């Protein structure tokens, strides 16, 4: 698979053609822009696609930078993190007390690389990322509530999101704010053929 480096409107990107149906745009954690395109697509159409996503690319790069900055910080103190998570959990628990038979879930704190939290409904246990404690409180609330909702809906199907939205109407905005640096936009249709001449 050949990779070429192209540039449009000051945005440099790595371009590959392969067996894909659509144009895919990906910004790596290092801020590099990659585009994969269906074989035979005129590269000018990839240029037009990248140019049309300039705002999104700038945002994804900003998030990547922010993530790199945060990764360089020392992790929060685990005891303080647990105290914060316990406080937030105490506010949410009453909503789920019936489902949980009146018993509080066990909270664990771990330095995790790829997720903010997880839930083991069978063990009545919520694990939270140590680094979540460094985030603004509304985002901590989002993750703790998200994990509580898994006591009712173990998956992320419509029922899960309906419950989240009924309890936290702005949950999607908080979720977006939590997204990590790595950004990607999949499955965009190739734009119109650029005019020749
Ligand atoms: Zn989940």
C-alpha cells in the first residue's frame, strides 16, 4: 500500500488508496492527518475533502495536543480521586438504590489507558480511571452516572441512552467533552468531482 504526502490549504496529510468504499479521515494522537480513499479516486477529490473538513481537523489536533499535555501531568492522588468519586457516587446512588437492592456499589480506582470507567453489574462494582479525577466535575458525574446506568442496561443500546438522557439531559455534550485526543471521521462520501480547467 503506497502512502503519499499531500497538502491542501496548508494542511499536510498522508494519503492512501485501498479497498474502502468511502473517504476516511483520521487524526492520530500525534496530530498527523491520514486519509484513505477508494482505489481510482482522483487525489484532487481527497484534497477537496480534506479542505472541507479543515475545522474538524483543527479541533481534532487541538484535542490531541490537550491529551498529550494531560498525559505529561502527574496522575492525581488515588485517595483524593476515590474521595471525589465516592462523593459523586453518593449523589447518584439514590436513583439506583432500588435496582441495587439498597446496597452501594464498590468503587475501584485504576490508572487505565483506554477507558474512563467500567462496570461489572454481577459484582456490583464500578471501576474508574484515576485520571478522571483531574477532569471538571460535570465530566466525572457523566462517567459515574454512565457506569451506574450499566446496572440496568449492560450495553449501549437505545435503552441505555434513553435512560442516560432522562437522568442527564446534556449527557451527549459531556460525552463529547470527554473524548480523547484521537479523532476520526469514518465513512464520509466522496465529494463531487472537482471541475476541470
Ligand atoms: Zn458504557
